């Protein structure tokens, strides 16, 4: 499974933490809803594969990565490259606007679909 930018950002955030963080604290720090945080954690866990490495939130304690999890997450982040990167809706819109603004040729809907 390919991680999107928000999932990569969450994964990097979790790797940077020295202490446990609750989902509520993470959602406030990243300015995302708790539901989105859980959604991204599910995507990260699917990409990690091995259940022993899955990121789990413990009630009232939060998330704290073990060294094995950190190593697996680091490896996962290193595997994400620009060819696998999935742009957000905002990023796709910005790239289309940029292309429309600088293109000297006629732009069709088909060309915009190919771009994204």
C-alpha cells in the first residue's frame, strides 16, 4: 500500500516523539480530526504488514513506538518516493492550475486527467 502525504507526515511525527502521545494530543498538534488520525494509522499499519510492528494506541497512555517499530517505519518512509507519492486534492488542483497558467498549448479535460 502506498502512503499519502498526510500518512507520511503522521509517521514522521510519531518517529520524532520521545514520549507517548494520545490521539487527542496528536490531532491537536497536527490539526487533524481524531478520525483522520485513526484512518492514517490504519493505512500505516497496512503498509507495515507485520502485525507485531503495528502502531497501537493504548487508552489513556497513547502511542509510543518501540525501536523495532521505529526501524520498520524508517524503512517504510525510505521506500516512499516521488513515483509512489499520492497527491492530495489540493496538490492536484494546484498542479493543474500551474499547468494551465504556463502551458502554451490547448488544454483539454483529457490532458488534465492524464496529468493527475
